[in-house]
């Protein structure tokens, strides 16, 4: 038992942290060790080389991965990440989190993840297209609408999914929109998918505030780390609730105004300038300074591991909503929980994305598309229901933190399904 220190899966912090969280939940719920041992390792992984011709004529070869962690409940589901730090181990850890996330929110889907070790900002549009098409072609034997369904993640978006869908469909000879989710609406995407993760984050914050008797009004300050697909929407929705969003940031740094930023104007400025730098009526701050701000609610919505043992003592928020996957390391999480910080765990907090991915998949299979209002209502119902189940689990097992309760809730459903299906052969 314990976190394996050797072996192909375990080199990344994210994977080790995910196993530690699973072990904690398994211990509290007294999970059958035969099940927890199986859940510590992914079912299968495919490692591929992705060669592309660069604009200057040279050929570059990138490392790509697709990991399927568990497919007991249905096809694998999870994003594809383009980031320079992607490794097989990190993708395996993220696939594990997808398994728990899908199970927790009640989807008939398993957990998977993909990625390419590349900084997409250094590629032209044509190079990104070539990379995406070749990667899709290399993994096409393990993906498909009934097998494993990729979606956007860090560094990828609707356009990436459109190229993946087209490549897969070209190879089969007819349009197969169900192979990916997070597609543009024009080719079978769902209304509300692009905003779903950020919206879901805020639905869980509203629930957490109710649990803590916190009133979400103008006296509540919010900071958002990562002004991207998740953070920008979460900031906007928090401002709509009447809260004061005092700081937001992206990779190059952030902006701060103690009286609250005009998020609509920040969005316009960011869309025009592709940077937050120079936004009027604000002071420039670094990402480290943003994470250390004294605020009521901090939303880390960029990438994993940003709150760790070195900077955790400076974190000064009452509530943290994990918009990203694994933004707090296991060690830092423990320290924050001891300090009484209320943390909404990633597998619950950012589940809105995969929930609307599921809606997109269902709409596509039926060829019957819903209005955005319908999508949002169903998203809200699913998130509120999941939050309440996790909240009840917290009280039942008297866990001090919500992460353990979220994992117990996810693992419990999976455990029953795995026992029913049994072990092959
Ligand atoms: N990449 C997102 C996540 O980590 C969405 C995955 C999906 O929609 O399949 O949850």
C-alpha cells in the first residue's frame, strides 16, 4: 500500500496527490482494498509520437498521450491538454480525477485524459492544426463515441475539437460528431458548453456560501487566478451576483482594485489586447501576490499545483473554489483545512464542463438540440444535487474537508458498479 514511488505512472506530483486523496477517502469509507488498488492505476494508456512539418519546413516531433483510467460506468471521458509540462504521469493523474468526477456527478461515463507536451502559444494556427490532426489519427483506435470522448482542456478549445472531429470523420468516411465534445455549435456543439465550467464553479460557491451562512453581496471580495475559459466566466458570474471581484490574472500577471474591477470592461480589454496589462483603474500585481491577497473567496482556475507547501502560509482566503484540476497540492490542502479554510474540491467545483459535455453527447446522439436555458437549468440541477450529496457525505462521515467527502461520493458509486460487474476473466 501507499503511493507507489516507482513504476511508469507515478513521477508527477498530480498523480501522487490524486492517489493520496484516494487513499484518504478509501480509509475513511473503509473501501475494499481490492477496489482501491485497482483504482490507483489506469486501465490503459497510449503514448504516441506526433510529427508535424513546421512553417519553416523543418519537422518537429512531440510526445502525445491518451490515458483511460476507468471505464466501468461507460465510455472514457476527459479533455486533451496542450502544455509544455504534460507527461504520461500527469495525464494519468488527471484521468483518475475524471473517473471520480464523472461518477460523483452521476454521469454514465468513465475517466480519461489526453495531452501533448507542447507550448501551443509557440505554434502558428496551421502548425496547431497539423499537430491536432496527426495526434487524432495516432489515437483513433482507442477513441470513438462509444469508447472514449475527448474534450477541451488547458491549451485547447472548440477549434481543436472541430479538427479532431473532422480528422476522425474523414478516416471513417462520414461525419461522427459524437467522437468529441466542446465542439463549436455549428458542427453539433451544445449551447452553453463554453461557459459551463465557469458557471458550475459559481453554482457550487452559492451552495457553499449557504452552508457557511455567508451572504454573497458587495461585502464579499473575490480573486481569480487564471483569466481563461473557466476563470473569466467565473469572474463575470461572481460580479453578476453582486460580489466584488478585486483581482484577476493570466500567465503574464494580474490586475487589482480593492473596490472591485469592472469585469465586463476587463473582458473587452482582454479580448482586444490579449493581455490584462495596462487595464485602467487597476494596479499591476504578480500571480504570487494574487494568491496571497486577503479575500473572502479565491478561485484558482489556471493549472495544477499553484498552491503548494512553499506559498500556502501566505494564502489568506476564507473559501477556495478549485476551478482548475488539482490547483492545491495534497500537503497544502491539509494545512488549509487545519486553518479552517473551506475548499470546494475540483472534482465537484469544475464538473460543470463535463456535465454539459455529457449533455452535448446526448443531444448529438438524439439529433435533438436544447435551448441554452434548458442546458443551464439542467446543469444547475446536476451541480446542486451533487453538492448536496457531497455535503451530506461530509456530515455522515464527519470529514473535516469536502475533498474527502467528494471522493467518497464518487468512489462509492464506482465501487458498487465494479463489484456488480466483477473481475474479468
Ligand atoms: N477538461 C474538462 C475537465 O477537466 C472537461 C472534460 C470533458 O468535458 O470531457 O473536466
